[in-house]
């Protein structure tokens, strides 16, 4: 078959025979496919009322950056801080953790280049490493490593700057220099420089990254003093404390107890096993990324148990699928493409992963769930980090079926996960290739 006049004439005839196509064509031309296809009943399915909720702070805004995973993690952690400080809301400095993430990613990248000096220049591994060495995205375990090593500080201690809120130019400069550094290391190896000699150059390379980060994001506080008033209007001063001490005292998490559950129903990832992704990390010496792949019901039950205990749940999903941003709705039936376009979107979750139609694109926080009389979830309350103009003042409602189809990962305390699934951590971890979709959240720009 070729595209020729006869074929096109046949297509036009088929199109014109259905008069509804003329109306739909006009609507789509005027307002676009999604608005023309929206299911008006979707609002009725989302009352934004939930049977079980956790405490949460004021809505945050990651602005023009891909720091969703940081915002989600810190928005989860701040609930414990709010309780310990006796305040209605609190916000950590996402700029502080961004600084360390960029510096550690640069170090991780340079180490990866040194570890792959014998790879061909056109190998897929080298192409992958060079693609986005200091992108904004990340995974739960990557952020856990930052918190463990560097702690956290209140937002007032290291506030936002232009480039923490608008990372594109900074990232471009850092990426170009890191690629330049990679060329120096690889060409040095080709010219028979010793590994010891090449490794010695890394310090000056990292200093350049540090130099840019201080200028773009600000000086890192080694100790700080934090003044605040609590809910009873009583004044408090926390004096001369380090970021590590602040995190330990005012969040108090044992990060080793927080476990990542994954739902990837593809043939190459059997349930009940733990997985990692090659060449994916931030803090080099931190525990590698680990996910336990489990049926979606396991993720739901763990999330519900955590929410009922008052603990919000970090999660990673494909946010752009069947979502209504302005209305704050994530519903698998948001758009009736079958009526406007003639066919709906019919890939299964596994097929979407296998054929590149879906991956992890955004992290947010579950802060509530609406359960029916039998304890089954109907909708989920989602705290986003896109400011209070998106959604319902920053809050989204997710249908339970959307959770099935487009949610991939949660992080919860291990006490909320049945021992049957935790046993996977005692077995050898299966390594996934760097380009596996389960590492995609770390590639978010």
C-alpha cells in the first residue's frame, strides 16, 4: 500500500459519510482535542471530599523547575516538623537540597565517566550518561541519600533564587561543562593518562560546579538560627543548629525504614523482586535505588494504612495522562476520545510501559483517601507542587482507577508493607538498564 490519490479519495469519502465528523472537526479546531472530548460528568465523580485525611501544609510551588520529587518528599517530611514545632504550616528549603543534588549528581556523573572509559564513544551507555547529567529530576532513594548526608533547613534559611525557580539556563551551563569534562577524561584515557592522573583532575572540575552553584543558588548554611511563633503565638528560637541536627530533631525519620514500592506489570519485572537502575543516583556513597515490584493492590493497601496513621505518602506517576489540570482531576475517563476521534486509547498499563507510551513523569503526595463502606478506595486526595492556581487551590482528586493505570511508585514506612513483600530486599537486587522507564522520574527537566 502507498499513499496515493485513490487512497486519499477513499479516506475523504469515509470521513464525509459521517456527518458528525463535521461538527467534531469544528469543535476541535476551536477549542482543541481535550476540551472537545472532556466528559462533563467527570466533575460529578469528584466531590473533593475524603473520608480519611492527613495533616498538610500550605501549597508549594516548584515554578519553572523539575524539582517535583524534592517538593513531594519535603512536603511529606514537614508534617512531622509541624507537629514537633506546633505550627499550622511549615516549608523546607528546596533550594538547599537542590544545591546538594546538583553537586552530588556532578560527582556521580564524573565517577561514571571514569568507570566507563573503555566504552566506545558511540555506545548507548555513553550516550545515556551524556544526555542529562544534572537534570532536575530524581527518585525517592536519591533524595533519601541527600537527607541522610546533608539534612534539611527551613525555607527562610536558604530561600529561593532566580535559578532555583528557573533552572534551565543553569542546567544548560552545568551540562555543557560536564560534557567538556567528560571529553577531557575520555581523551586523556585514550592518550594513555593513568586513572590516578585522571581522577586527580576531578577536584578542579567539581570546584567549577560548586562555584556556579554558589553564585546561582547561594551560600550553603553550615549552622543557622531559626525563629518562629507556634499556633499559640508563643515565640521560639532554635539557635546554632546544623542542617543534619535540624532534620534529625524536627523530622526524626529513620530513612532506612522508608521503602519504595513499584507497580510495573511487565513481563521483564516479576512481582516480589527488588530492582535498581544502573548509573542512576545522586549521593555516590548512599544506598542504591531499590524498588520492590508488587501488585497495585499492595501499593494501595500500604498507602491507605499510612494515611490512616496520619502519614502522607510520596508517589510517582504519569501525571499528563487523562488529567484535567485546571480542574484538579485525574480520572481515567476524563476525555471521551472514542466519541470525538473514533477510537479511544486502548493500551494496557504493561503495553504503555513496553511501547514507550507511559513512564514516571511527576511526584506528588497522597494526603487523603475516600473509602466506601467496605473500606475500598473511591478517590485519592493529592497535594501537588504547582502552586494554588492549579487544581482546587493546589489539591487534586484522583480516581481509584487512575491510580491503577498511571500510578507507578509509592514510598512508605516498611511497617505498612506485609513481610511477604519485604523479603525481596533480602534477595539479590535485579539491575535494570539506565533507560528503563522506571528510572524516568530522574530524567524530568
